[in-house]
């Protein structure tokens, strides 16, 4: 028998000898109460199976399983924390599982709030868990992770899920909505109305990606820790928190970082920080020492702080890199939409219409490092250090920002700068477009390396019809004869977010 045939036969036999993959068991929940878990659920049928019993059965079943949770409210009432077998308190996951609800507004897992379960809702112990299409609410009575605890070594994927009305200890606790020390991906989800002493919404202590989601109306109430983080606390300096096409809105912190406190590296793209508030510093984002936040194609508006840095505050030795982004209508009790004690680099940024007791646009300290290029500064600066200008900047209406390059423009009259209203004119975040005739059009000093603007459009474009394509100053690159406004006289200068940009 030829040796080649024998070799092929042996290989074929080896393939057939491999055990077939274990088929996932499917457990369907069919009761809404939370009795003592007295039975295992049967796979493929719904027969008197509570949610707690389904979790315990999946934990005792080999291979990744699926728990189907139909529409309805499932209230967990078996109080008793500090046990990891799901018999009482939270639902402990010790084997890989996927939980499928009927939709975040249809399927609700409820801990009842203080005095009912008195524990978080979900506790993941070193395994992979997917949660899709449900709401987790009413967790309480814990020091950390009011709704979900994704422990170190675990992997959590949240899709179309709402984490709401959960609470960690409000004096010294963290992660009101959830804490993730493992790997976490959050997609098309909402983290809303949670609270803790710090990290009101999410304590991201492990690698975390949040995309196409909303982090809204969470509260960090302060207490012992100054690094609060109303919406998000990125807490691990060794892992990255990424925000992609995500809205961080209406969150509050008693101290630092109304929307986000970056105690670890953060990358932000195509996202929005709006209506967040910090009691001390960094209404939208606060960046502490030795941490870096990189921001691209994003907008910051109507954020507030009682201190400095209504949109972004950079502490000593912290680093901010922001490109193709808009900072508009933020308000500081002290100084600056952007306050820099550390290092900041601004390229193609539009800073406009901010309010403060002192400088409205940018404030820097004598120990800071500040680099700026092709950026609009509508307002005033208080600078403790000479900035490094890359050219192409515009200050209006004064000359307080110490712009020295030949291609910089200072004392530009507002009518010559002539920016349109803040609105959604393409891309994923709100921007302000220069109107026809604006000195911002085709007056940048070179083009950014990204060759794109805030709206994701290509740079450069011939925006003034003078021949030859050149980049615009600021976040947005406008087309020749691009008219997104209804009124030629600039009537629509207020909040136009509710206006439709399509014909009936």
C-alpha cells in the first residue's frame, strides 16, 4: 500500500477521532419569583424554572450554556450576601453562559432596591458571560458594583442592556452601576441613574470598550476619595478604557470628573460629553497625574464645574491630546473650558461660547506645557506659560492667548470668524461650521496627519472657491457653498438640536 495513501488515511481517521463539540444547553426561565432553588432546570423545555435555578443549573453544566429570559420582571428576593453559589443574594456565574432577554425594556431583573435583595444582581467569577437584551436594576447593599461585578479574569459582553437604579455604598463605595476588573465590552447599552461614592456609573478597572452606548445621569457623591467620576472612573493605569460613538450625559461628581475621571489611559472617538457637572475640577473629564486621554472627533457642550475646566481639566503631569473636536457652551465657576496644569496638545479644535469667572477658553499654569495648532479660540485665555503654536490658530475677539506665529490670527472680529450654530451636520458628534466668508475657511497652517475633520470628512477641501484645496481652522472642514442653515441672517444661533435636517 503506498505510503502517501497510508498517511492520508491516518490523517482522516485522526480527524474523525476528535470528539464532537459539546452542544450548548438551553434553559428557559418560566417563573418570575425567586423561590429556594430546589431543582435543576431541564434543557430545551420550560418547566417551573426560576432564574436563580437556571443559573445554578448552567453553573453545573459543562460547556457554554444559554439562559433564555422571556419578557417580564424577575425580582430577586432571597437576600444574603457573601456567598458564591447563587443560593442567596446575587446571581453568581462560575461557568460560561449567555443570557438572552426579550429586549432591555421588556425583560427586567430587579433586586428591589435597598431592603430587598441587599446585594448586587450579577457576580462573574473568572468565566465568560454574555448578557443581551434586558435590564438589570435595583442592586444595593454592597461596597462595590451595585449592579454587576465582573471580577478579574472574567470576560463580560453587554449588548442592548440597561444597567439602572443600582447603588454601591454612597460614603466609601465604588461602581454604582457596575465594576469590571476583567475584560468588558459594552455595545448599544445604557448605564443610567446609578450612584456610589465614586464611579457612579462604571468603575472600569480592567480593559473596557464602550461603543454606541449612553452613560447618563449617574452620580458620584464624593466622600473619602477625591477621584470620583460621575459617569465613569477609568481606574487601572495598566489597561485602556475606550469610548467609541458613545454619549456621556447628565452625570455628576461631587469632586472630580463629572463625566469621566481618567485614573488610567482613555481613548475617546466620535463621542459626546454633555451636561455633566463636577464640584471641583473637570466638568466633562478630569485627567490626573501621569495619565493620558486621547480625544478624536468628539464634542463637549454644556458641561459645568464649580472650579476650573468646565469641559476638561488636566492636573499636574496629566496629558491631554485632542484633535478635530468641538468645545462649546461649557461653564466654569473659576476659569477655562480647558484647564491645563499638565500637558495639552490641541489640533483642529473649535473652542467657543464658553463662560467662566475668568478666562473662558483656556487656562494654563506656569508648570504646564501647551501646544496648539489650527485651533479656534473664541473667548479668552489666561496662560502661565508661552504656548507652542503650530500656526493657523484664530483668537476672537481679543489677543490674550499669546499666539506668535505668522499664520496665527488674533483680534478677529466675531463677524469675521462667523461660526454657525452647534448642531449635527454629519459624523457622530455636534459641531459648529464656519459660514461662507469666515476667516477660518482655507486658512489652516498645513493639514493634520489624520486628513479628516470632526465629521469624518476629507481634508483639505477648497472651501472658499479661490482655487486650490486648503484645510480650515477648527474642527470642521466645510465644502464650497455648504449651507446647512435655514436663514441667511444667522437667525438659528441658539439650540437647534430639535430641528430636523431632512425634508418632510
